[in-house]
C-alpha cells in the first residue's frame, strides 16, 4: 500500500473507532474503553489531521468543538415537509382520533385492532438530519415546515449525534431523519448556574436554552452547551421500505442514532390510555422536559392510506399533558404600549414556579377579558402555563378576598406619553394616538432591529432603550448614523464592543426586500406576508405605489391588510423615514429570480378553485411553486391547469370556456406525486 493510502486508511479507522466509542458512551452508556484510551485515539487522529490537512473532514469527530462562526444560516428547502401534529387533550379526544383511524381500516381487517406506537413528546426543537452514504451532510431547523435553516455546523457539535452512521446504513445513499434537540433538566440547571456566575443572562426554560444554543452563529458556543438529540422519525430513505413504525424506531437505533426513549407498542386504545397515564405520572423522573405523548399508527401501509390534512398527518396525534395551573397573587396591572400604539394589560404577580419556569408576568388579554373575569388587584389568581405558551390568568378566587382588593382602573391617558387614548368601535384595545410617543418609537425600533428584521447583533431591547435614553437615536434610521465614540461613554460599552456594534449596523445596510418590509412593522404584515409582498412587488417603490386592487389580488392579502399597507405608505411620518433611509444608503435587494428552468413545473401556471380536502389551497400553491411552477389567482389564456376542489367558483366556468386543462384534486396529486423525489434544494 502506498504511504498516503495507509494514512487515509488509519484516519478513517480512527474516526470510525472514535464514533463507535462516542456511541457506546453517549447513546448506550456502556463505554468499552477508559477515558485515557479514548483520549489517546483522539489525539492520534488530531495529530494526523494536522499533519495531513488535505485529509481533514468536517465530519471528523475532532470537529465537535465547532467550526468558524457563520454570518447567517442559509435557508434550506425541506425535501419532505416537516409537518406538525394534531392535538388531543383528553381520552375522549384521543378516541375521536382512533375512530377516524378505524374508518380507514378495511372492512376485512376490522376485527383486528389497530396498533399504535407511543413515545414521549419532547419539549425541544425539531430538527432534520440528512446522511448520505452514512455521513452526516445536513442538519436543519424545522422552520415553517417547508423551509428551515441550515445549522449543520451546530448540529455537528451535538455529542450524542454520530457524524457517521453504523455499518447498517453505509450503503444507503440518502436517509433523512427527524428528531428533537433538548437540554436535560440537570444540565439546564448547571448551565444557568454557570451563566449566572459569569454575569450572563439566564434562560427561562430548557427549551429556550436549547433553541438559543442551537441557533448560535458561533458553533464554538453551541459546542459548549449540553445539547442532546433524540430521533423519532425516518423522513425519507432511499432504497429501503419499512412495514411499520416500530421497525423504523429499531432501525434508527441500529444505525447508531439516539432513538427517542421510552417508546412502546400499544395494541389498543386502552393500552394507549395506560401509557399516557404512566407517562404523565413519570414525567418528573425523566431527564428531559416532556409535554405530552405522541401516538402514531404503527402500520406504514395504513399511514399511507390515511395521508395528510393541511398541516398534519391523519395517522398521528399529540396527546398533551394537562396544562399546569398554580395560584399566586396579582400585585398590579401594568399597561404596555405596543408599537402600533395599543395599550394592553399585563398582570404583575408574585413570582411563582409553573411548568418549568418562574413567572411573574402574564397576559390579561384586554379590558373585556378583565371585566369578564371580574378580577381585582390583590386577588389570588389561578394562572396556567403549558410548555412554551405565554402564561395566562385564568380566573380570580373571590372566595379568598380580604377586602383590601382594589379595582383595576383602565387608563384614560397613555401611560407613557400622557396623550388621551382613543378606541374605535370594533377595537378591543385603547390606543395612543401619538406617533411620537416614546413607547411607540421604542417598540418600533426594537422591532426594526429584531431577528427576522434587520437582525442587528448587539442591539436588543435594552440597547434600544439606552440609545433612546441617551438621545443618540430618535428613529430606526438614526442607528445608521451612530459612531463608536458616541457609544463608548454609555454604561457597559467598551471601545471594542462599540466598534463591533457599529460595524454590525453598517453590515446590515444591504438588506433583502422581505426583511426590509417586515422591519417596517406595517400592522398585519408579519414575516410571511413580507416575503409574499417582496416576491410580488420586487421593490419597495412598487409596493409603495400598489393599489388596493393589486394588493387584494394577491392570494394571501385580504382587504384589511391591503388597507393597512396603503395607509402605512401614505403616512407622512413613514414617508419621511423611508426617504431618510434611502439617503443613508440603505440598499434593498430584490429577491433573486428563482432558477426555475430545470424544475419540473417550470413555465406552468396553476389556478386552484374550490376547497381541497387534503391540504389548504395555499399549501397546494406552495407545492407548485416548490416544483418551479406558478400559482395564480385568476384564470386567463396563460393558465395551463385549473385544479378543481369542492364547490368550485367561477374560475371553473372560465376554465371550461377557455378550454384549459382541468384536474380534479386527485388527478393533481397523482400528477405531483411523480416528482415526490424531486430534490428542490
Ligand atoms: S413525531 C409528522 N414524535 O412535536 C409528525 N414529534 O407538535 C412527526 N415532537 O414539531 C413528529 N416529540 O418537534 C414526534 N416523540 C415525538 C416528538 C415530536 C416532540 C415535536 C415535534 C413537532 C411537534 C408537533
């Protein structure tokens, strides 16, 4: 053997061996060698890799300490959508699900009971993993289910995830998994203690800590966080079929992945109930946070027969543990002013531990809700929190009153600027009319710098308040005028940090149109609609000049949003801000024309009419777009296909008149199915 080949072969053997020991240690908790022996293998590999950098590999176990920081996470399209789950909260609701399943079981099989798998529902972050020929090639967040973020470098730092699958999977060209990234409860405690000792901000829950750690741009920080992954689904596997989900779970374990623990086969709904009850009782004893149980039809053929509805499969359900309720005292009600000037009530409570976190604030929704609950300051109140949901006040306990309780007074004037509040007929909130209200300005700028908007690292809510307080900014555009010398005198800003933040701001002068639209904070326009608008108008000027008709003609824009957009751009204040930003050299990039030519539906226009039974119209349209086609809302000679659901409208008539090819829902999905392996990434 040639010298070089020998070295490659040794490197490869070392990597496999180290991965195997990682697996024995982290997944099976059955180490075969001592720490010292493990270290020896590791150092030998490191030595070879630094001596022969040409043989280095991102998947080498030596890379678990984290690669170089990224500027941003590229978006990836999911080849198989990462769907959500339907929910049940009681046994009755689970039985409704079971009855739906029975409808799909053939008459001949009715005497055979349906078998389910049950696993804990982990309260973490959903991820997708792709292994090619056994090697980890992609790790992504779930995102909106269709697109996520490429966080491969961060995923590679997770100790219990192998960079290479065990031999069983070596000749599988492509296999994709779905799982959850979590932080164990004891690790979470330790992490928070450490953060506190270093004077850093603690995380409010293990889930937030996992999410925050996984979305770090610097993988070296991620590498230091005690993340773990558990895998519960095979999303796609080329060249291998499975009969049932139980087999899939076994396969996940056999290829060396940490499979979701505590899985069970339940041959009847009663067994599922017993599993659920045990799981709810045993919740405290598990090392990770759980918020329910996931139940799936075991038989894959039956799963396929059942298929999907809008955003979730028909063959699985999440049966959630009941939300935790606790009693505390309402100390005060604060009135918050949102960036749209809405004045909303927030309950300030005696701190109380509920569903894994200490809570001292909760939403009181709105005035009507307060009146309906008949709640008073000083009341003992019941609050509820489920998983990551915002805690809410459920009801007061008037029987525990002492007589010292006070009524909640709704403010007549803005709690921040003092302007008299107003309320339109259909409004549920009072509103501050003052565009220059410090709260409105602060909230607008906080939104502007937030993650989905300009995403300015180093400028968060606190910094915005500081900058406003110091009179250094008066609107979002002023951020671009900041100089390091202005920041240095502020508390906690050293020279280095000041320079870095100013550089971060400058780096954001070039911004994609959809982010820019989102950053403007137009009422009713969230990140998704911002993307839709960017795609349709392609420049801020075109959007600014859009007519009501043009706006409502876009599928997802309703009349209220259209009005809101028009009103926004007519507002003098906003007009001035836009001009100012232009003058400051903010460069807005229009979305790239998608390279659609090679995609299977390139050049084809689809129109949908009527209700589809297996997914929403906008999801079907997404599918068409993903495959390179166009989805339009009106039929014309340029339309290639009209897909007709139930109760079709006039578009159907028009399609007949124009002689356009008409597809039933079934025909459409058959047609689309031939591209199901199409890799749109
Ligand atoms: S199965 C097609 N199993 O729950 C559905 N999901 O509410 C595939 N989750 O976003 C999901 N633990 O992130 C499944 N054992 C488990 C799970 C689990 C947690 C999450 C998952 C999903 C959410 C749905």
